[in-house]
C-alpha cells in the first residue's frame, strides 16, 4: 500500500481549486445563457453566481459598433471584454464577499470612491450630508435672493386662496450627530450652517415653513421605539414622515383649507428594513442582509366625500416620496402631482373608483405613476396654480447652495403667474 504523499495531495488540491475558480465561472456563464435554461438561470441568480445584480455601481457605457476603425483602435474588443466581465457568473458573489470581508475587518466601505461613510455602531451616512454639516458654508447675501422671490410666490398663492407651505427636510447628520465618523469632527467650520442662515431668512421674510430638523429633535427627546433615520438608510423614518405630514396639515388648516390631522391606527417595529430604510446599505453590496429596528405605522383614511377632497401640487426631492405616501394614504387629497427636482419628471398619485361590482368606494393608489419625463415645461396655470395647495420641499444639504430645484421653480413660477382676476382652470394632475 502506497504511503499518502501529503505534499502531492496539497499541490493537486490547490491546482484543482485554482482551475475550478478560473474555469467554473466560464462554464456557468455559458450554461446561464443557454436557450431554455430559465429555471437553472433563476437558481444561479438566487445563488449570486448567475446574472450580476448590484446596486449603485453600474456605469453606462456607449455602444461601440463593429467597424474597421473600432477594430483597429481596439475599442470594439475592449467593449466586448467589458460586457463579458460585467456578466460573468460568480462576479456578484466575489464582489459581495470582498465588500463583506472588508467591512467586517475595517468597518468601512471597500471602495475609495464610495459616497457612504460608516459611523459609530455602523450607522451609515452620505458624504454630501457630512460635507454640508461640517464644511459647506455660505453667506446670507448669497442665499437671500431666492428667499425674496419665495415670498413673492407665497403672496401670490395667498391672494388666490391657495394653501402654501415649505418643508426643509432634516439631515440624518443633524439629527444624530453623535453617531457620525469621528474624523469628520476635526473638519467642522465654526460659522453658521447653511440651514441656519436660510431659517433666519425664512423667518425674516415671514415664509410659511416647516423645520424638519426641529420636529425630529423634539421627537428624538421622546425616545421613539426606532430611530427617526434607519441605521442603513438615508431618509427619514415612517414616524418622522408622519410627524412632518401632520405639521403640513396643520399649516394648511391654519390657512383655511379643510386639512385634518392624520390618524394612525397601528404601529409596530420590525427588524427587516425595506426600500428607503436600507437604501445606503444596499449600495454597499454586502453578502449578508442587515437587521435593525424600523417602525411601521398604518394610516387611517379619511371618510371625507370624494368631491370634498383637496388637490395638491408638490415640488421636492427624494425626501418627498415617503411624505407624499402618507398624505395620499390619509385620503384627504383627490390628486397629488409631484414634480421631482422640479424638472426631472412628473408623477401622480390620486384616488380612483373601485372596480369591484356594486361598489363605488374611493381607494388610494399605492405608488405614484409617472406622467412624463422630463416634467418641464409646465402649464403653470393648470398644473400648479389651479391646485388647492402648493407644497415645496428641499433638504438641509440642498439649501446650502443658492441654485437648486426650488430656486429654479420659484423663478419660473413667478414668470408664469396667471391673471388672478380670471377664473382658475381645473387642476390637471396628468
């Protein structure tokens, strides 16, 4: 009986493993793209060794057509090699495993170009919000012009009986500064932050505005059952949105609009984040899912008759999505038209008749539907000023600059003010 050659066995095992690592993905890629391999493909995809599915890392590349010039310059060959590299089986598993290992060892992102920062207890932040909080500063003189124009827009809305409110959405850094990465603290500029300067200007110009940061700080002191910004998310939580939505309703009510306080019929905490609650951790492309507390709140729809529901025009950014869902679920608005970043696209969420036979119940649509992309140009008379209320929203990071989506919207709106003596057209959400 031949003695076991441990050295030879080790060498053969390593060579076999290397061959499998090199040849295995090529075989799986071929199998994955075979005709009628749908079931096997779905299995490989679920095992992270099929079609590559990563968040926030896919760059668009121009198509390189086959031509003599593209072949001679090797651009065609490079493009095909890149396409193969991006779709080779096992790529996603290797990337996620590498990111996971790096994060566990160093509590940081694996990419030096990442826009995410890992704070204390692995709370995630976006670099642009850290930049705003600690570094970005601007003078009152620079930030004042659009606020002056905002006051003109508010005056016009009030002159035609239109509800008007501005929301400054809170920053996760401002609400939870104790959790930010320590190295950012040494970069802090002692001058007043941009949101503080804008807040003073809004008060001086008597703008109807809502300080989202103040609302969150007030609620934070009550020790809510889950953070007002989820650990792995960039946007405010359902509770934070619920509080802000009710403050908006309060302001509209004070302006004579039939806006009621939104009622919650149930709330509970889960440890499985969904959607915006995990938008930052998803971009990190880790191997294992995170678990952390997130609050759910169920909204009680209003019993208001359909003909007495309000209409709402909204100009805002990504923080508006969850806010508008709560407002829509309250069943107090027949139609909501949302202009994302003013000109990016227009979406709509409203109420329709149930198609259940024998019923005419009004029901809320769950998601906004895209009306057009881009949103501009707008018919301001029918799409904005014919609504019962106008809501403008911007983040604390956005107001640091004098040029942003609200500044552009306000300028264009003032340039297209309808004649207040003429009848207002029917609101056009589509």
